[in-house]
C-alpha cells in the first residue's frame, strides 16, 4: 500500500487556510445534507454548487460531493472530490488518522495515483533548485517562472507561493501580474475594526497612523486609514522619481506632512461657497473627504493635492501650471505590487475638454463664465493663449483645460518617428514660468517651447506642421485631444506604431523614450513575437537580461503554438534565450521531460474516464508550461465531460460587503440577506448619473462576472455589471434598462467617461417575461446578466442566452476593477458571482471555443443576431430607387441595411439622419439599403417624395400568412427588435454591428449622434478606409 504522504501529494489546487463557516454557506451545506439523506440528488447538487461558490476550500462540502458522486455512480466526480479532500486535509494539518481514512477510500478508485506521485518526486526538487539559483543571481522573472512550475506540481506548498509573492512584490511594473495585492486588513477581525471605529467617530477623536512620509488622520474608519496611508507612501516614492527630488542619488528630502481625510463634506468645510474637493496647506497637510464617489474618487483628489508639495519643492511653477501639473497625477494607477503607473489620461478631464472644444473656443477668459456660480463649466473651451495668460480666478472650469495643456506638452508626438516634440522644452518652461502672466507669459512660452521642438530623427521626413505662435497651436492641440479621446474610447482601433517608434528612438539615442514605446507595444500586443523579440533585445542591451529571458520565453511559446511551426524561428529564439540566460537550457530540459511525462499521465486519466482529474492536472501544468499538447488534452477532457472545472466564486457573501470597495457608498448599496439592494436618489427618466461599487479583487487575466438583477420599469433608470473601471466615472458596463410589459427594454454594452459622456457600443432588446407568459403570482422580475472577458473579446449573455460579442481595441482598456452599477432609482442584485483566471491562462479561450463553436458554426442568426455572419439580402417586391441584387455589389465598402415603416418614421424620424450620414461618408463608399414595410405600399411613393431616403430604397415582400410582418422583416426578427432596425456590414459583407439608432420618440434630428456612429467610426478606422480613399484619389 502506498504511504499516506505519497497520496497527499496528489491534488492540484492551491489551498489557503479555511474561513469560518457560517451564514449562507451553512445554509447551503445543511440543504445539501438533507437532500442527500432523502435521496433528492438534483437538489443536493444545486446546494453543493452554492456551498462551493461560497467556500471552495471546505472539506465538509467536498465530502458531501464525494457522497453525491457515490450515490450517482459517478466515479470521475468521486475521485476528484477525494483528491480535493486529501489536499485540503493536508493543508489544514488534519491528523494522520483522517489522512489514512481518505487514502483508503481513494486508492481503489485511482489507478494512476502512483505515476502522479512519481512525477512530483522526480521534478519538484529539480525545479526548486533551479529557482533558487535564479533568485541568488537576482533574476526574479526567471526565478518566478521556475517556482511557478514547481507550484503547479505541488500546489499545497505554501512556502513556494509565499516566495513567488515576495519576489513579485518588488517595485517593478513587469512583476505586478504575479503579485497578490497586499491585504491591509489581514489578521484584523471585524469585531476589532468595529470597536476601533466606535472610538474614532468624530474628528476630535480621529485615528492616526504615522509612516515615514505622511501622518494619516481620519474619522472615516480603520479601512480608510490603512488604505490611504499605504497608497500615499507608494505615491510619495513616485513623486520623488517624477520630479527628480529626493529619489535615489538625490540627498534632498521632503518633510513629513499630514493627510487629513474627513468622513463627510460638512466636516471638511462649512463654507457654502467653498467648491473645493480638497486642498494643500503648504508644508503642513493635504485635506479631503469621502464624497459621493467613494474611496477611489477621494484618492484621485488626494493624489492631486499631495502633488502640490513636490511641485513647490522641485519647480518654480505657480498659478495655472501648478494646478495643471497636480492634475496630471489624477490619471495615476497603482498596480497590485504597489508600483505606480503614471502618464495615463485623466479621462474625466479629457472628455469634458473635448466636448467643450466640439462647441468651439472661448473669445476671452470671461466668455461663458457665470459670475454667480464659480463651479459652472462654460460650453466652450479656452484657447491655448487664454490658459497661458492666466487672467482668470481659479475655479472648477479651469481644471480640465490646464490638465489638457500639461498632458499635451508632455506627450505630443510626431507620428513620423514618435518623438516627443515638446517634452524636453516643457520642463525648461516649467522652471522659468513663475509669476508670468499675459503677454509676458506668451512670449516666454513661444521662446522656450515653440522655438525649441525636438528635431526629427535623422533620415525621417516629418509631415508635421509645427506652430510658431501660441495661436497656431489651438488646432494642433484640439486634434491631439480628439485622437486621444478616440484611442480611449476604442473607436480608433488602429494601434500606434510603437515598435517602429521604439526603433527610431534607439537610433536617435533617446533610450528612455524607446523604453516607453517598447512598454506600450508590449501592453498593446503582449503575444506578438516581433514585439517580444525586439523588446528583449533592447532590455538585454540595457543589462536587463532577466526580463529579456522572460519575454523570449513567451515569444517561443507563441511561435511553438502557431501552426505550422516555424522551426527556423524557434531555433533563432532558442539561441537568443540561451545568450541572455545560460541556465535556460537546464530549465528547458526539465520542461521537455516534464511535458512528455505529464502527457502520458493525462492520456491514462482520459482513457480511464477520469476527465475531471485530467482537467485539473492539465490546467495547472499547462498554464505554467504553455505547452499546446497539454492544453489539447485539457480540451479533450472538457469535451468529454461537457463542462470545465473552472470555479465560480460568490462575490457578495449575502451578509455584508466584506471584500468590496464600499467606503462612502453605504447608503447606495445595502446588504439584505440574499439580496444586495441598491438605491440612488429617485428614478428620473433620462438621467444617466450612476453609482458603482467594485469588488476588491485584481485579476491580471481573463474573467467572468454574473448577477441576477431585479429591476422594474420606471423604478430604476438602469442597473448592471461594471468592468474595466479606472475611476468613479470611467468604466465599461453591461447595463439593463428594464422593460415594461409589452414593450422592449434594452441591454447595453456601454463605456462611461468623465464629464458625463458615454458611448453605447452594443444594444440588444430584452422583453418582460409577462409579455409572453403573464404570471400574476410573480412578485418580482429578475434578469441574469453575464460578461465573459477573453483577451480583447467581451461576450454578453442575458438569461442564459448568448447575445453579442464586442472586440475592444486593447487589453489595457479592459484592465481595472469590476463590480455593480446602478442608475437613479432602486434595484436589487442576487447571486453575484465572478471567475478570475491568471495571466496568459488559455483555458478561457478554449472554453469559449467549445461553448460558442456550435452557435457560430451555422449560417443562421444566433438569438436573432447576425453579428459576424453574412446576413440574407432582403427579398424586395419593388425598388423605388437604386435597385440592388446582393450585398456582393457593395463589397469593399461599408454597407448599412435599414428596416423602417412610415408610422415609425413619423414617431422616430431617421430620414434626415440617413441623408446626413450618407453625405458625410460618400468618401469611404458607404452604401445604404432602405427597406420599407410591405403594408406601407399604398402610400410609399407619396411619402418618399416628402421624406427622401438616400441610396437604395425597396419594399419588403409579404409572406403567404394572413397575418405577417414580411419575409425580410421576419427573417431579421423585427417583431422582437422593433423598428427602425439598423444592420451595419463590414467591407467583407459580414455584420459588424446591429441595433437601433437610439433616438427618442418625437425627437427631431438636429445633428445628434446615433448609436450607429461609434461602430461606424470604429469600422472606418480599423479598415483604414479614409487613408485608402485618399490613396485612390491621389
């Protein structure tokens, strides 16, 4: 008989210490126990799923899973449950008798166990030795790689996980994906926090936490105290580097100041005329409060105000420039390991400023400024001259413009070679601008900045027309911000040529710029072998061979996983890897042998019908080894089983908001047992303000989020899921606009920006369940919303039905926290669940492929959607203008298919919009096919004479049924989607977008945007149709 120790090595899940079992978990466990006792196996399965979502590390839950599997004669499930129990018992240090009993139950059921034990015995020690060698050689990337492979073999080794987290905690952004966010409340009980907070309820009894650079004081609670203190220490280190003041090698130092966080605005100020959200008291303190935006919004203000200390210490900037530099830090992001990422757009300022520029420029500093309301933002934007002249009283309308000037001067580039045109000159200006106003300020700027642009790279011809005067800068500034807006929204999917820019920066000796471009290229295309190889070469030249080796390893994995395999490329990458990491050959030898042995073991598990255990082994080792053969076996196991082992976790514990960033949002999101109730003011139609609560969870890989949402028509504007959140007003969301009985509601995939602006990326109708099957006993109606984020793709599911896929322009726009969102009114959330995966984990892509391949394989619509498919050409009984025979006639250009009726056009007018759309896009060849409802045949000619529709106009054909909607209308499910219905075709004839224009009833068209406009811009940018049209003309 095998030893207990050997058997204890068999499980492949990492197991943290268990949490106390209670509440919803206990109810689910008791329900499962009772169901098993009476033989109600479906109910028991459901209850066990609920229990494991609450605590996947409960031995009791896995023991019940074993009993369930035994009763159902499911040997695979039973073996898997026994492996889980054994691993958890070992990790939780259960006694020998318990381990022996588990072993006795497992041994007869798993004939492959001895081979799995031998696999661990042979390889863990070898990998650990290599990892330790790398660590001693100060190569954290390579050490983490070897440690993670060892951990995949032996997930119960807590000391290996701790070592990985220690190495990843170094202040290096490239290590952050392996870092675990520091738990600032670790070891602190809820009871202790409650007692602490009772003692510090008032500012006079505020809590104090002293750290090297700041003394944090607050009456807003212990969580706010420790989180603010930690964040500010991280920011201080960054301020020193950015301002070249007190960083490594600089003996200057900043004095410690107070950080005062008030619980409410009334504590912060009693002055009704004080519009500030925070302020800096020179040399003494920064002060702010927990406002409606919660903790995250407060930290944005805090980072701004604290920056003033270093602006004053390190520069001569004052007035608008002081504020502009401080605002620059509102786009800062702190990664899981504490590393600060800066130079990101502060989108709340960007979108406000762009909207003002769209309405034009102010004529002077007083244009549009309300003397009776300092906080009111004027419709138009100030010119560059107005900002520089500094002839205005500081107030909220000036934050966005001054941020815009600073961000532009720091980041404006020549697209020909990517060089930062004004960055160097801008720093000279910062140090020579003190006290200058009016014409003096303008002359100083033109002399220091505009007269000293960075010269173009030798051999490159710049087409950039540089400004000689401040007034000539307005259009350049405006165009730059508009393009930045399009990059942030994703409407411009064409990534800048970062790799080419990096190469040119190296040529002109701008190595810091080259490093910045390589990082951006990597963030945009993290799996592009060309980017990985070039970046690795650059890093090696800068004596950073460790990270270079990591990038080359990823490049090798990509090339080896791409069929057909380019062996010459593989050999070349191998040689480069060996050059930067001589020890890589030993690690590769271990890896190759391990892949061979693991593949043989997986084949045995699959042959024996042990699909769950095969998935478990393949998932963990496949993720670390990045071996296609192992993931092919993982896919085989998923297909055989019909499901994966990916474990959903309950995000809301049905008791409290532990684990959520809920500080300052207690009035908006309230636990109510199984429900999490949301309340934000009162329902008011047409208001798009919202509140967001996010999960205190960082994921560096793919993820899914799901919730059941109880929302009633005219009780709440919208409610849903939020993801990719960068700030309180900058996020993506899947939101439900609840329907009334008999009318369509909508599920929108949308992006919200600062300044109250938003874009609806996808819109799909949703119906009230009583519309088809009335149920008077129903007390409430819920809708299940789910998003699956796989790479740059976001799949939308509603009530278990696949709705739509949207491709975002980059991984970066999807990064950020995720959680729940509510508009004005009241709603409730239940069964809030998430599934997070590690970085570079391909299991989500495999599972997505298996889930959608059948749906996407056919030629018919999926749940009424033709997205990504070639749609049917309308069956037209009569053409009124520009007859068409097929979509093929318009290939090579975008095409728009519009279904409408005269009655609908009287209520939701689209003819003027379509005429304008067609005229604006003649240059890219846009074709439009308008299909009128067949029942309007009698009035069609007269109506079209009075309401001109552009391009092709036809009449639908009725079916043979007495009551019908028309052949084409029924094929496109107009009964469900309603009129008008827009279908946008890509240049290859496949559907790129579908929906309605988004206009409201009886709204006259006066140039406002339709929901179609964003996807059409995206298509034009993605296919580079504007450049192509210019080339054809040229």
